[in-house]
């Protein structure tokens, strides 16, 4: 079977997390959530007394020394760090608040990018989702998407997600966090959030999840043709 990497980049709340896994299922591809990897390092730091904001050197040391892997037999794959399943920690508020400080460290990104490329080599029929997948990690990917939406729409989506998970959500606070995180993600030196020139850019503000998914599926089939077998 021929290799097929589809990259899906964009800011938090653009809808990419919700559609990436479903797109992978529809096309019969595996799915890689690279945000989970940065969240995993953040959780590992917080749970081992390393302050992600104050101690960048120690954070980089954690990223370099841990053994991170996905349990590919599960759907979605669970994230295992040094033998510990950290999946339940990834969306916790303390992790969400600190993760962009971890993701901006060049030393951390270097390790994550290498690991993602190794995963791409071993799982070469893959939908991969993140911020730098089409620009840095898989510049030769056959199909690239960049999803976007207005900050307000994105905050509303994140608030709804949290409420559905039984958590409290203050939309104004979330909006402020999103704007701050976008700012950090798009201005950092290494792997900033950008739309690769050869990516299909989609503004999902006024679209339902189903509409986004249908569009991504149609574009993928158009671009990848016979590489898609289902
Ligand atoms: O998509 P997410 O919210 O799970 O991402 C968590 C953080 O990790 C966010 O601050 C962006 C960052 N990230 C990144 O810098 N590069 C990636 N490939 C994926 C996520």
C-alpha cells in the first residue's frame, strides 16, 4: 500500500481535533494527535515537581529523557510515558494552562519533531494533527489542510466541550486564554503556527463538524486519488 500522510494544522478550537480522527476513520488511515505529545510532557513535568514556566532547562531534560509512546491498539491511541498511562491528564486545566510554555521550547520541539517523524515512518498511512505538521514535520505530505475559525467561535466551542465533559466553563476566560495561546503559538521562533503555502485553508466558523468533515474527505480523495482504498 502506498504511503499517505495527511496533515491538519490550525489553532485551538478550529475544529481540527474533532475532525482529524473521524477523517482518519473514513479514509482508513491511522491518526496522530501531536498536541497530546506536548500535553504529555507538560503533565509529566507537573506530576514530577518540574515547573513548566520557571524551569525550561528541566523541562527540556524531561522531554529528552522520557520514553513516550502511543498504544496503537486503542482508538484513540492512549499516551504512555515511562510506562504510565497519562491520557486522563492531557485535558486537565493545569496542563492546558502550561502547555504553550512547554511547546515554545526549541529543545522540546526538537525531540517531539524527531519522534513524530519516526512515527510517520512506522505508520506511513496517517492523518496527523497539530500546528507544524505540514510546515515542519512532514513538508512533503501528499495532502495538507489548515483549519481556522474566529477566536470567538473557537472559545464558544471549547466552552461547550468542557461543559459536555461536566466541567465549568467561563467563555470570557477561555477567549482570553485562546488569544494568549494563539499569540504564543504563532510568534515562537521554532515551528510557529503558520498556514503552509501548499495547504488547503478552510475557515470553519460558519460550518458544522459534518460539513467540515465532508469537505476534508472530498479534498483528500481528490488529491490522494488511488492512495485511498476505502
Ligand atoms: O492541539 P492542542 O490544544 O492539544 O495543543 C496543545 C499545545 O501544544 C498548544 O499550545 C499548541 C502546541 N502544539 C504545538 O506547538 N505543536 C504541535 N504540533 C501540536 C501542539
